[in-house]
């Protein structure tokens, strides 16, 4: 039995099921169920904090969960973060109607109860390999977050610690207790 031909980023919008969130991982369409209430609340809090900071600094664009980024080609990978930030200097001009062929500077992933650790780490790896400089993985169940950087370093955020924009969003902090 032969494998189906890989799907391309251009084919994805036409082939995706209605009312489903999908990603394209190495040419294979992966269907995601809608996020749960807590997941959506946490992603919205972080997005709101980032939007408020970015509005004051004009640092770039904050993008929501429906935004796909074309991270790799042949086979194509299109990923969508729960929240993403693209610095103004890197924002595509003109803005594409479809998937931007770039990796965000900052990606936020909020874990859902059914997320598997291995799949999450593959996704973090895809972001970093494509050029994302900072990935925050927020774990509501454990009330912590893991910060992954492009240089390979990691940091655990727990208790009274805060998520920090580092050199990507200088001055941005969000206490973890405000989120989870």
C-alpha cells in the first residue's frame, strides 16, 4: 500500500475540514479539536497582555490561534500557535492573505489535557528550527511553564515567577499566577 502524496501549504486551506483547526506536519494534515474553556482563557489572557504591551511600544504584531505559519517546504509544514508575536521589522509587507512564510519571534503554546509530551516537544522543535527565538509552553495542570530558547537553553517558570519577553519584547512580564 502506498502512502498518499504529501499535502502542500497551498492545498491545505481547500482540503481542511470545516470548523476544525488543522496543521500541516511534513506534508500530513493533522486535525485538532477545538480548545477547551481553560485553554482558551489562558491563551486570551496572555494574548491580551502581549497586545497591551505591543500597543504601547509598536513592537510588532500579536496573532491569534487561527494564524498558520509556513515553517518548512518539501514536505510542507504549517503550524499554528495559541498566541504568536512577530516583530515589526520582520512583519511581511504586504501582509499575506494566506500563511506567512516565516517563524514568529515568540510562540505561546498552552497545553490541553490530551496533549502528549513527545508531540509538544516536536512542535517546539519545529518552531525553533524554523527560526522562532522564544517558545513558552504553559502547563495549566501543573501550574508552570517551560521556556525554550533558540540557543537551546530552557527555563522553568513556576510559583511566583513570571514569563519574560527577554530581548524579543523588552519590558514585558506576565506573572504566572495571573495566567494559571
